[in-house]
C-alpha cells in the first residue's frame, strides 16, 4: 500500500497535544510520522496527499461497550444473538461465533468516525460469555478482529433477576446473582486443581469442560471480567467479588458511580459510562446523569464513554461525549473518553486511541470541532485505508 499524506489539518493527537497545520503520514496500516507544519515532511511528487486545511483530524473513535453484530438493526428481537437465555452461567459462549459483519451499524459507525468497538454478550446471564474487539470496516470477521477474546462478560442487578424469575429458576434476587457468580469462580478453581492433580500424576484428565476452561484465564488475570452494574450496591458487589478472587475487572455502565467516586478511586476501578442518552427504562438507572463522567474524572477514576449500541446509535458517539462536556467535563477529557481512555479500558492502547508513530492508522477527519454536534465526519481511515467519505444525499 502506498503512503498517504494528510496535510494541513489541525491534529488532536489524543495525548493532549494539538498540532496546527500538521502532516500525518500513513504508511500501509500504520502511522509513520506526525509533524506540525507541512514543510517539515517532504511530500514526494505524485504521492497520495489529502488537503485537510480547515479540517480537524482526530484518532478514530472507540466504543468500549456495544452489541453490534449480535443485536442487528432492523431485526426482530427474537433474531438477536446476544443472550443465551437458558442457563444463568454460560462462560463458554463467544461473540466470535455470532457477530454479523453486515449489520448496518458498521457503516453507520464509519460515518460517525468510530473505527474500533468491543462487542459483548448481553446482560441476561450472570456470566454471559466472551466478547471481542473489532475494527468497524465490514469484512471477513477474522480480518476485522483486533482482540478475541477481549473479556468475559458478567452481569449483576435487574437483568438476570428479571430473566430467570420469569423462568422460575435462580437467580431471583441480588443475593442469588452474587452467589451464582461466586460459585462459578469457585468451581473453576476446583476444576483447575483437579487438572493439575491429574497432570502431576501423569493421568488423563477426561472431564474437560468448555465453561470452566473459559473461566481459567479470568482467574489468571489474563482476561478481564467486565461486570454490568448500574446501582451502587451492584457496583460494590462487583468490586467485592473481583477482590475475593483477585480478578482484573471493569465496571460496565457504572450509572451511580458518581455517588461513590472517592471509594472507586481507592479501589483503582475502571468504568465504562453509558448509555446515558437512553431513557430511564428501569429502576436501577433512575439516577442516571451526565455528571457521572465529570465526577469520576474529578476523583481520578479511569473512565470511558460508551453507547451500548443499539441502545443508543453508535454513529453519534461524539455527541454523547459533547453532552458530558455540557455537564462540566473538559472537552479534552471527553475526547479522550472516546479515544485513548477507551483504548486503555480495552487494553489495546499500544495500537489505537491516539495519533502517534507506530500505531494503527485509524483516523477521523471532521469539518468542525469534533464535540460540536453540528460537525460531521468527512473522511474515516482504518488501517490506512480510506473507508468512508462524506457525500450529500441527492
């Protein structure tokens, strides 16, 4: 692939720097060079150059929590593939086996400058299965994949209670949800002990179990446990169980996190905040507020901003960040909340989330300030390829 030169725009690197009249060089799938002033990087005659004077250049946006490709837009509810609502513990499930690359949300994401997402199982089950991180250009799924598995999804609160109470089976209470989650990790510890004993005795271990095998990397902190939790009691339960088993964890939604922000900072918790633009559809989100990102940031809690697509549309991720700014979050922090902070949340900040040499060439180009709802994305690049270009409908 030939080099591409993005010339003359104002570059928000995602690292706190703003470079005017800058040049970004894309070499194949990677960013080769970034410099202020188009004269600092010579452009060979005949090279593919993009004149971006008057434009804003940012890292491609990242949404760390969506259900794209499993809750496909326009499909009936019964056709969704995000939840296996039969047993509350299904760690053996993989979004990799269900994600549909032709979901219309993927081209919508490109139009919104969103270049990377984590698609997760839903929250019907106490432990719901493995998620994955993908780039948003529709393709063969393995070519879209950044990280698979990316995490183990778990859920506390109303969702698993509602699903399984209707089926007249556990869990029916928050106590039941927590007990099942604890039991699953205890079972996994016992399963590993049996495997290790068999190996030490040089015996064949014939009781292989897909679910237990899927939980072992979580116990070993090789795979993050991402816990759906809205209310303060559920947030605290997520932290409590993670500490009991020494798990790497994140708080997904963390709707009432602002109420206990200093404590979350002490616990070094990481939170994915959203979908704040959605309605207060159930009791546990009645205290939803745009102040949550600001309060977490003020208290030093690592956060990112999410859409939970299709709960709210992926293409407007930048608008959600702007609403956090209206609530007092500094604009630079809000942009980081959908770029570098989201990449850190996913553990992939060595590849994406900022415009720096050596990182993936995922770029969004805007005709105005990215956090101004009147601005639009005019070009989106993924892995150095121009994958979206704005044109008016005729």
